[in-house]
C-alpha cells in the first residue's frame, strides 16, 4: 500500500492510495472536483467503454447530471439506473431487476458499472457487477462519508437476506474509487456524523495518533474544511487499504474493522435497520460498549473509555443504549440472540474486537456468555 500525490486535475493535488492486491490492485483518489473529471479518469483506465451508472434518487438529484456530462465530454456513452434510497434497496429483488436492466443496456464483459451513491448503492451495484456475465468491472464513486472511508474500499459487495444483513454477496474489487469531497456538501448532517463514527474507528483500532488528531480537528472536519477532511479520509482509506491488502477475505486482521459492530449490529437489527438508528450511530454506541466491556474485563483503563465516550459525545453521536429509540424494550437475552446471529460467529463462539487501549484492539474468542450477559444486564439497568 502506498499513498502519493498526483495531479489529474489542472492546478490541484489529488491524494492517491493504492490498494495492493496483485492484478486486482486499484487506486483510490481523494480530492474535490473528481466527479467533473470522471470521464477523463475512466477513459485513461478503460478506453472505449460503455457505462451504466447505478444511483439512488437522493444522489441523482444532485450528482447524476454532472457525472453524465463528464462522461459524455470524454465520449463515454452511459445510461443511468435510479433506484429508491434506503437499505430496502439492498435486496435480492432489487438485485434481480438491476441485473436485468444492466443486460437490457447491453453491458458487456468489457464495459463498466459505476456505483454513484452511499454504501447501499455501492454494495448492490458491486454485487450486480460481480455476477453480471460472470463478472464485469465496476467503479465506485462513493457519495456518503461512510462509503468514502469504508464501504467503497475492500471489495465486499452484497445484499441483505431475511436472515440478516449482508448474508448474500461476493468479494469483487472495484477498478477505481473516486472520493469527491464536493459531493459531501449535499449529505444530511446526521448521515455525515454517522460516517464520522467509522473514521474514529480507525483511530481506535490501530492509530492512537490519528485519534488524537481527530480530537483537535473534528470541528474542521464537520465544517467540511478541505485539508482536514482530506486528511481524515486519506488516513481512513490508507488504513483500510492496508488491512485489506493483508487479509482480503477476513481470515484475520480485517476483523479489527468490526470494532463495536457485534453490539452495533444487534441494535440495528432490533430497531429494523432504518432511520431510527443509523449504522454509524449503532457502532458509536457499540464502540463505547466495547471499551466499557474491556474495562470491566480489566484489559483497558477507565480513562481510555472516558476519552472515547467524550469524543463521540462532542461529535454529537449517541453513546449509550438508552439513546436508542425503543431501548426500554431490550433485554440482554434479546441482544445476545442477535449477537449470535451476526456473521461474526465462528463455530458457535462469538468473536469480539476488544480494545487494550486507544489505538490497540485485538480479536478475541474467549468471552463466555455469562460474562457478556452480566455486562449487558449492568448496562440495561443503567438505561
Ligand atoms: N461493503 C462494505 O465493506 C461495507 C462497509 C460498511 C457499510 N456497508 C454498507 O453500507 C450501507 C450504509 O451506507 P450509507 O451509510 O452510505 O447508506 P446509504 O447508501 O443508504 O446512504 C445514506 C443516505 O444518504 C443519501 N445520500 C448518499 N450520498 C448523498 C449525497 N452526497 N447527497 C445527498 N444524499 C446522499 C442516500 O440516498 C441515503 O438516503 C449499509 O448497507 C452497510 O451494510 C458496507
Ligand atoms: Zn461499519
């Protein structure tokens, strides 16, 4: 993995991170104005392609026309498929109709699917690309902060099942990721904050210095200051790229990216994966719980937990189970049941990512259910 500066846009310096995966390596570019230059950037990689752009209604409203203009000015023919926004679009039904539409657009093996949207569109369009004609290439143009720092990088694609989230899918790496900072100006602040929780995660799992930098620079990031936002996205993407290059299919270190997610997924499942609780909000609470749990187990100091909680609070993110709408109905049994259904269960053992300190998390399978039960009982009694 390497991070460099290039100048594909006259007068600007663009950050470039390479995701090193042999012949499936690709670049992540981070800058403002990338959407307007998407045509040039794509035609350099794949001259003479045809594209289908997959997007959602919210994103299309602001960002589809500039992308289409950029493609046509580089003589790249494109058609757009605009889907309803929201997690419901990450379904088998939506996948099936998307693949049929892509076929009706005559997207061939050498053509491209472009995912223009948040994680929902990226996961769905990427999965569609992976199965269309046994695999066509795709480009990620992530438009939410969460998608820019997390879901667009690493090649996990898929849809949800009645049995749970992301249970149907494939590893399919994009050939290019364009993180255009300008698109974030139209993102709702609550969605931006939810994406920020994933940014903080990178500091907590492996990079104390980054966490300290975030403590000082969060206001600038929230104000979309270009330099600070670039640093936050670049550091997050570099760390993800590094981890993915070491462990593409999550047999080891990639699991660290799930800090706070075992708790978080249980909350999302109990609240129905919707507006009540966004993914980033769920893992904000989940990460605080992971610190509190580590604290209870005696492997992490309370002062670390306090720092993490204070940062999420300052970032206007939820930190307690009681912050979740409907939390008074939760029982530890319900939560543990949901945690067991999470895909991070291996041969019956729940896999936990637990911090030893800020910047150092470890993967553990040593947690007994009674210990977890006692901890959750304590937390639920407080709320
Ligand atoms: N593949 C992975 O590695 C990975 C990692 C993390 C999360 N995910 C998945 O990502 C999804 C969540 O992603 P998300 O938070 O981006 O959700 P999302 O795609 O639903 O986007 C959130 C909302 O913001 C809107 N939006 C997006 N960009 C916008 C913009 N620039 N302007 C205005 N509105 C905009 C969308 O229309 C939607 O309403 C989940 O399905 C999750 O499972 C995947
Ligand atoms: Zn996440």
